[in-house]
C-alpha cells in the first residue's frame, strides 16, 4: 500500500502544464493547477451520482484539516445526507436577508446622506458626497435630450 504524502511534500508539489491530483485517500485529493494554486477536493457518490466537494485551498487548509473535513463529509454520507447540499443550506441560512435578494437599494436619510446597498456591499455617502453625485447626475448635456449616446 502506498504511503500518504505529508504536508512538506504537498507544499513542494510543482505546477505543471496541466492540472493534476495528488491522492490522499478515501476520496480526498489535492488538485495542483498550472498557476501553482492548490485546492483540496473530496470526490464521492450520492444517489448514484458522482460529486465533488471543495475543502479549501492549500496551505490555508492544512492536510490535517482537510482529512478532518473529509471524515465529517463521509459521516454525513453514511447518515444519508449529501454534504454539498448541507453546505449550501448552511450558507443560505447564514446569509443575511439583505444579501439574498438581487436588488439595489438606495436610502436617503433626513440629513441627505445617501446609502447604496447591493447584495455584496454597502456604500454610505456623506451629505456633501450625495450633493456631488446629485449634481453630476443632473448635469445632462443639453444636446443629448437626457439620453446616453449610442
């Protein structure tokens, strides 16, 4: 039986012209990309369908952490739960309501400070910045009739 690689040999794995895998065992492998980046992947079957689950990037996720995550995923599989679906459900439950919608929200306070909210970030403008944005938007070219050029 082949010995499992250690953390030092994984760190020293060179990038090649095509992606390749270093197998750890029981479905866990380290994917080495041509750019030199390395990601942990866990391959499994659920409901007769082959699936793959990302366990994070190496070295941010150590060999020991990847093995522990693999073992947790295998425990979920034995219990009849798809680890990928469980991760998606957990991510959805932890996401704030504001981020769930694909919307753009503009809020103008009584002090004339504008707040722009997108699903990924919030931008708060001071009243002075809000006035500058307002004047920029209202300064239309008289020949354009308020329309953008083609």
